[in-house]
C-alpha cells in the first residue's frame, strides 16, 4: 500500500493541476485511516471526488443533503461497466463505488486515479448535462443599445428584455468583480423563471457606456451573471459576454462553480420547452445607462432597488450614500472595491460593529432606544450628518459617537472600528464571554454585555479589561435577577437607562468608570444560590464560570475581593 503523506499529496497535485486535491495525513495517524482525493469532472465540486483510502480507490458523493445525488448515483449504477470488483455502498451522508487496488509506487496510484476517471468522468458529464427536454435554440437576435442616443444625455433610462441586454458587450469592472449568490437566491430566481406565464420585471440594473463601446455593469452583477449561467446551461447560442469575465477571488470562483452545478441540477429536472427563449423575451429590466464619466450618477441611482425590486440592505444603501460625496472617480472606485471586499469576506464583522455595537452605543449616548427593527435604522444612523454649506467638516478623531461626515470619513470610520473590533474579538475575555453566554438561553444578555465591553475597549484598550467585564456583567445582571421575562427590547432599554455608555464617555481613567459602575450595582446575585433552580440560577452560574476563568487576571484588590464575596 502506498504511504500517504505530504510528499505524495504534492505529487498528486502536480499530476492533476486542473483539479482540487485534498488529503488527510496527520502525524501519528494510522495509514489505513489516511486518505487523498481528486475532484471529478465537476472540478470545483469537492462533494464528488475520487479517493484513495485503506487500499481502495473509491468514487465518493459526500453531502449533508445526500438526496440531491440520489438520481445521479442510480443512473451511474445502470451505466457503469458491470464489474464485480465495483462495490456500491451508502452511508448517512455519502455514496461510494470502490475497487480494491495495491499500487506499489506513486505512478501506479496516479494511473489508478486516471482509470477511475476514464470510467466515471464521461458518465458524470453526460448525466449532469442530460435532460429530457431539448433546450437548444437559435441565437436571440435583438438590436443593441443605440450609442448615439446615449451620447446626447448623461442618463438614459429604458425598459428592455434580457435578450436585448445580452446583445451588448457587458463588462464587470474590477472593483465590482465579486459573485456571492447562494443556493437560496438562485433557487428563488429559477422558480420565478419557471413559473412565469407573462412578462416579469427583475428590477433595475445600471450600465455605464465607456470609450471602448462596451458597458460596465455598475449594479445588477449578481442577477446578470446568474442569468448568464442559466442561459449557458440551457444551451443558448447567442452573445454571453459575461462568460469572458475573470473572477479572481477564490470565494467568487467557489460560488460560480456551485451556481453552475445547482443550475445543472435544476435544468435536468425541468420539463418546460423553449425555456431559454421565454427567459430572453419575458424577463424585463429597467436599464439605466450612463455616459462615460458619469460614475457619480450611478451611485445616486444605486439606492433604488436590486433583484425583483427588493430594497437593498442598509449596508448597500450606506455605500451608495457615501460614495456620492466623493468627487474623485478613482477614489470612489477604490473605496467601493474595499467595501465590497468587506461585505463579501467580513460581512458578519461589519454587521456586528455597525449594526449592533456602535448602533447601540450611539443611541444610548443620546438616551434613545436602540431598535434595529425600524426600517433603515442602520442606514439613517450612519448617514451623513447635516452641515452648514459654508463651514467644512474637519477633525477626524474617530470617537464612536461623533457625527458622520459624508464620503471618505465614513469609510475610514468603519475601517477604524472594524479593526478595533477584530482585536477585541481575539482577546481571551471575549472568547470566555461568548463561550458561556452567547450559545445558550442568555445570549441577549451576553450580546449587551459585549457591546458595553467593546465601548470600554475602544476607550481604554486592554487596561483593566477583566475588571471592566466583571463590573459591566454584574451591572447588566441586575435586569436578569429582578425580572421574570427577559424580553429583548426591555434588556436594551435597561442597558440604556443604566447610563454605562455615559459613564464610559465621562471617565478619563479606568478607575473612575470602574468605581462608578460598581456603585450602581445593587446585588451581585449571591442570593440566587439559595434556590439553585430556574433560569436566574443558571445565569448566576454562567457568570460564576466566566469570573472563575478570568479572576487570575484581576489586578484590583477591591474587585477581586468583591468577586470572592459574591461568586
């Protein structure tokens, strides 16, 4: 049996450079439990792969949603050669077809992989593309946009079909080149296309006519790329210029591969004849075409809507709103690119920093309810503040509660606090807090405690951070100890009325904040130990666990003694 290790993995990767190769060969792991696999003809789909493990070469289908491969596996069984060496098996989350092999060197193992590929790759490709309906159609010939009309006006708006849009040469600018649609969005669009019995309108897209005669896709990339993939798989033979675009992000490449695979599955099950022709004719868009050099207008109109007319998220609207204040087009494109990267790669961080912690702290500083359920609450809070036209804004101090300046200040503000939040999240105290409170029934309190602790961290950093967590958590715990029902809006209201955010703002040193916060605490919950039952007792125990883990880091004798008395 060939030894599976990192050297073999490198060799297999060189043998199959166009495919994904993965392996498991940790130090001390028995050889019979080690494995190495190479993806099938569906190169980006790692759920389907050829795997060498325990002296066997296997074709694997591995997925938590195994039912999606049931039909394909059934057809493969019927079509593959009748060979008694092949053993088909099924587990809870996998199908496999295995054959025992005994390679004596690396080349023989490579040949074993190729032998399995020669048998199954053509069958998988054939079956994935097979359908009972013939989709192939003649090119849909529509007249492209009239560039002479575009040259007369800064903005041209018209309603037109997808076929007409595809008749033009579309290009995705580098700063917009990020594809991130998930299965839910693709299925929703597919269902709409299959169920339409008349024309349907899929919202607004924004194109910019450039000096080369092509059209940059400013807004609508996700819909247009997905529709391009759909028409390609439905064997449309007309112009699909977006297929020539290169997506450099690994995340985008993965989403593109998954989208192709999903659309192939959906297409294989449809029974609608001439579906592609219907899509090209009946799918309509409001197309906003801008002259070259009118990029600022694109961001003005960008706030309208996206797929199916659904309003954009607050974060999309904030991007559009603040880009309007930037007059330098290169700077606007650069910041738009950075924002897109943040949304795609660190959306949870962005939404937590802006949509939770900073939003709450800014509201509590003004003694206003932190209600994110209100429409456009986040957008309105972080939109540009009103200014006097003759007095320019200045003084970028980046206090979390400061007025938001339109344009570059906003993007720098977000980047500043996102960077601080990443450092904050990496501290041991935050990990302990999240482990004890965020995964159970007390997550609402854990979230509020984290917000206030983040406020402390922004001002004082890690100085006396364990003591700050003790004081803030003990203060917020008052609501749990004296309230029967832990309603979210009541917890947020209590945090606002506790004035901890104001204490932080007014404190010039950690000692002032810690002393004032401790003085506001009526009980530390020691009386909860008398009942030893119920949700309040459980919350008290969780705080005990948190403080026990961090107590060694207390440097304040006063707070350490208070901890020992109360917990």
